[in-house]
């Protein structure tokens, strides 16, 4: 991290999407930025339940958490409470927040403050939300689209070559298009042009095409993705029925493959063989496979980066044999399996290069800090 001129005492308000693990990356970024700009003030807004997860984490003295009512009992819109709270407490000069914070983009425009947005998902997923209207015009909408055009390429959409219609997140062309969550993401895609900077959870070497296509948007600050490890990540991109959970568990049990399984506590308690997590693997509740861009993530890992395997489900039936064969033959014994491990190690090396001093991600973080210190306003 470079040295910076701290002559400008800015006030940065951070608005988190307070559900699941969404607030954690923003809070982590806030800690880094606050440490790098000690004379600036950072105010982190989230619900009390979300903020309670950070109570034991040491933070810089210029970073303060504020609890905001979620409105669930009073029926009050969260964005209105945030706006009132901020106007009463301070005149914020900067704003950083996740894309999914309701009305965040609209609010900063009305208050005439710069907006820096953080997208923690896969970059192609962001592209799918930015170009939702274009995808709908080219493909159409409705669940019938998934049946009739599921294998159709999305190469006509910027940043989505190699992806198919069936890979896009639900709520874009199929699924519940008019759900609150789908409408929120659609609006986010339209309002991103109001952001001064978009911070992405990626690095140049693994997403060159998408980043090149998105370069016409405001300054893109790229953060490195998590380090790759020599362990197989199991993630069901369908709704995890009890039957599927049991099938995957039995296949892992029979093959003795080292694994990291992302599964919520709710489903972990259902039909997992006793002691499974003690025999070569670990079950963690980090993400939920029920929503979002999991289909897209599977496609990217298996077809673009070629570091994973998509187990096809025939007639919505997942069998122990199909999972076991994939794990035993493709991952462990075949030459392709060894090649996959080599690719994983290569990507890990590229990630290390990106985050080291002078690397592309380190430079992007420095750029973001310069913006916050007003050197480039």
C-alpha cells in the first residue's frame, strides 16, 4: 500500500446489505480504508443483528458502527431511516455501499454525495444485471425460455461469452421476475452509472474479458479474490433437497475425497452421515445455494477457468453413482484431474502476484484510497 496525502478530512458513510454474509466484505474493506486514511471518519451502517457479528473484531479508531432499524416491526423503509439518521448526525461527504442496499444509489444522487459501490459476487453476474434489459430483448422472459433456449449462448451480451441462458441468475429471464429481490437487482443494474467507482471482488488475470467490457463504466477498483486452495469445493446450484444432500454426502463418504462443503446449518442437520466432517472434509455455512449467481459460478469454474466440474442432473435426479464417478475418476485419477490441480495452483500464483506490492489489485486499492482522500475528485 502506497503513501498518501491526508490533507483532506473526508467523512465516509458505508451502507451494508445486512443479510447473510453480505456485510462482512464491506466491513473488511472499511477497516482497510480507515487504517490507510487515519484523519478521515468512517461510519458503518447496518442492522443491529448484522453489526453484532463484528463486535469482537478490532477496528481502527476512526471507524464506528451504527445500528439502523430494519423496519420489520414498524413497517418503515430502511432507506428513509438511513437518510434521516445521516442528515441529523452529519453531512457526509462520501458514501460507499453494496449494490444491493435498497435505494442507496438514488439516495446519494439526491444528497449530492459521491457514491462508491462494492460488488462482491462474480463479475459476470454483475454484467448480467447491468445488461438485463438487453438480455430480455434478445431472449425473452418466462420459464418457457429456460426450456426452449436454455443452451443458447449469451455471447451477444458484453462480458458474457461462454455463458448460456440457463446460467444466468434467477429473476433475469426466468424465475420470479417481479420479486422484491429481482426488482432490486434490476434497478441496481440501471443505476450503477451514478457510481463514481465500482470496487470488484476479482483480479485482472481471471476476468480480463469482462473487465475490458465493463471499462466504459466509472473507475473500476479491483480487489483480489480469495486464495485458491487444494481442496474440492462442493456447492449444489439447485435448491438443496434432503435427497440431494444425502446423495452428495454418501458420495463423499464412499470416495474419501477431501472436501469443503458450503451448506447452511438448516440443511447440515438433515441426513448428513454422522462424522462426515471428521473424515477428510469440512462443512461450512458461508453461503447459501438457494439464491443468486450459483449457476453462473458453476459454469465459470467448469468451463471458463476449468478448475471445477458440473455434475449434470438428468430429469432433476442426482444419483450417488454420478457424483461418485465424477469425484473418483475425473478429479482424482484422470490426467484431467491432475491438470485441474495445476490450474488451481496457477490461479493461486496469479492471485498472489495481484495482491503483492506493485500488483494490479494493490494498485487498484491505492487508487481507491486516493479517491477517498480527495486527490482525484
